[in-house]
């Protein structure tokens, strides 16, 4: 972008941009961010959610089996918070 920016020195040793450069910086490229989020969403849908569902189903099956074999109040069978 530097060849497109006209600038000049200031009395305090800084650089002052002379031409209008707002269009160069107005919109940043969010492609890498969007790709990262898409990958995370895809992994969540394809891997994490099915594993979580399987865990919950197994937990429910275990709880049902334990309740049918052991006459205990429900409270001790619940998972701790």
C-alpha cells in the first residue's frame, strides 16, 4: 500500500498522509477469521455433538439400569454438579 500513500514530514519528525487513504483501510480482510469459525462449526456439528449425544444416551441407559437394579433415592444416582 505504501506506493499508493502520499505523505510528507511534519515539523515534529512524524509523517503526515496527504492523500485520501480511507478506502484502503475501511474494510479489513476477515477471510481467515471466517474460515476458522467455519472449521470450528463444522467440527462441532460433525464430531463434538455426536460424541456428546452418545455420552448422554449412555449416561441415561446406565442410570435407568442402575435404578432398576438398586432401590436408591434418585439423588445419589445423579451426577455431581
